[in-house]
């Protein structure tokens, strides 16, 4: 008979185990607390959206829409897509629930899995996780600074001290058009020095050439005109106020002329935060203003700004090894008829908020049970056998001192808790 196939996670996707799952949950909790401090509400959108939402919202020229979407037809032939990013769904929800009629700006945060068909590598997955926030209905620039302050407050709670904040302005669409023209004029005569990707982008989206990773192209760009010099007055003033407010708030940043971000919808303020400890894929988060997005999706001209943190990379920065958390107490039935006592006792301990496990799989002889408990890393074990049952007691044994005592079943959990306290 052929061996049964063993299944694995799909390429680019992974299980989160033990400490990693715990760190994910911890980061989420800290994010919720930090964002609520600023008056943000959580918004949970579906994993699947109408494909056109991303085509229109993220932009046809973007890598995401061009190459990376998990798109499929449902049984009625509707084209659906696993969400590759969080801002377009939030903008969709803003319009769908008429949030323009709520007090403005609407401030929301979100977290969960996102999907992009990218080449998997360290720090890059096909199912990854983002924690994001959006402020919709405030043109800035003060709210831009406040959003960055919130981000850094959150990150400081995770005790990061080696983060670099990169800041730039991509201006309004007119400034960008003007700039793209200048950039083309600079690059066209040097076309031969560009790789195939950048040559293609020269036609489709020259701005994206600025964030190339190819060293020769980076060198070539050193002499290129700067996007900032093409900004119109309003965009320039906006950027100046953002910088000034960040300085007043004591937030260190670096103006990065090459920072343009990959998505088409950004306007004016854009930013990225990276850590040198992450290697090639070093951006932990990215964000920016998207004053045209809601209008692009058929809504009124409402401005917005937001960010998305790569939770996988954030957690990687926190990582140590993988360990099992061992509850302090293990309840062991001795002999064959005491499993129900063990089940009962463990429940009573949990009623008293004592973290406990019970050995319910098979009743053991005392010696074997003790040997197993010793190896398990517990602080305490509770033994219930026929004798204890008859006497209405259970035995509590400290694996530190080896001391043990019989405790009455009546009030057992409270008595255990009282004895545990000195250890904590
Ligand atoms: P973006 O939505 O492309 O602006 O990405 C925001 C952040 O999400 C990035 O800075 C990364 O930290 C993270 N991210 C984006 N794509 C992936 C991916 N495929 N795998 C892991 N993290 C990702």
C-alpha cells in the first residue's frame, strides 16, 4: 500500500508556534492599548474583497496588482481577491458605512493576515501579518506628526532602540507628474545603464526606479533631480510642518529622497521605519498620506493617512528561542480510578486562577508518575490516589523542596494558591 501523504503548509506560508504565537498575541495586545490611547477603534474587514477594489485602490501599475494577488472566481464567476493590503478595504468600509457622516477624522486600526504572491525569502511570506491604522478625514499636517508619534510610542513599548525613521514627501499628483518628466529626462540618455526592470519602469512608473536595490542604479541616481525640488508650494509647506512638529515632539527622523513607497495611492507624506538588524528585507513598516484614494473609489474627496506594520518582521526582532510555557502545577491521578478526581481538582485550581495541567491520558503507578512530573519542569505536583480519595484529601508536593503535605479537598485550591505565593 502506498504511504499516506503527509501535508505541509503551502509555500510561503507558515504555522506560528509556541513563543512565536505568544509574541504575535503580545504585540497585538500592546498595539491595541497604544492605539486606543489615541482614540482609535478596531475595524475588522473580510479577508476577501472584490478584485476591482484593489485594482482601483492600489493601482494597476503597482507590483501588487500586476503580479502578486491571489485572485480567483467564485462559483458565480465573481472575481475575488485575498486582501493584499489593508488600506483599500478600510477605504471601502469608510464609504460603505457612510463614515463621512461620523465625527471626523475617523481613526481605525486593524490587524490580521494579508496575502501576496511574492518570492518567499527570509522575512517575506505569502501569508504575512500586518498591524495598521488609518486616519480618514483630516488633511494634516499635524495629524501626520501625531500618527508617527503614536507609532513610535507603540514601538518604544516593545523596547526597540535601533529604529530608523525615513521620511519624504511624494507631493500631489501634479508635482509627481512634473517630477517624473524631469526624472525621465535625466534617465533617458542613461537608459543603457539601467536593468530591464527599471527600463520598463521608465515607461510605466519612473518613480519606482528611485527605490531600486541595484547598486549601479543607485549610483546613477545620485545625480538625479530630487523629488522634493519638484514639490508645489502647498505640498512643500505641508512637509515643512510635519518635520517641524516631529522635531517638537522629539522624534528623530531622516529625510530620505529615495523613499517613494510601492503603492500608487500615496500623496505628500510618506515614511518607512526600518531596523538594521533585519538584513535585506529591513523595512518594518511603511505608510503615508493618500488624499486621492477615497475619491478614486467613487467617494468624496476625503484625505487620509495610515501605516502598515509588518508583524512578522516585528516579531522576528523580538525573537529568542522557542520554549514551552510550563504551568506551575500538574495534577496526577495515581491508580486507575482517580482520573475524575484529577480532572475535578485541576478545574478547581483554574477557578482560583492557578494555571494547571492534569495527566488524564492514562493512570500511572506512583513511581512512573513522579518520574514524568520531575522531567516536566513543574513547580508543584498534586497527587490523588485511592487513599486520598477515601480521606477526602489530595497531596501537594513542592518539586523545589521535596516537601509534601496532605490538604483537605474542601478549600483545596485556595490552600494551594496560598502556598504558591512565596514562589512568585
Ligand atoms: P506595504 O503594505 O507593502 O507598505 O508593507 C508594509 C510592511 O508590511 C512592510 O514594511 C513589511 O514589514 C510588511 N510586508 C509587506 N509584504 C510582506 C511580505 N510578503 N512578507 C512579510 N512582510 C511583509
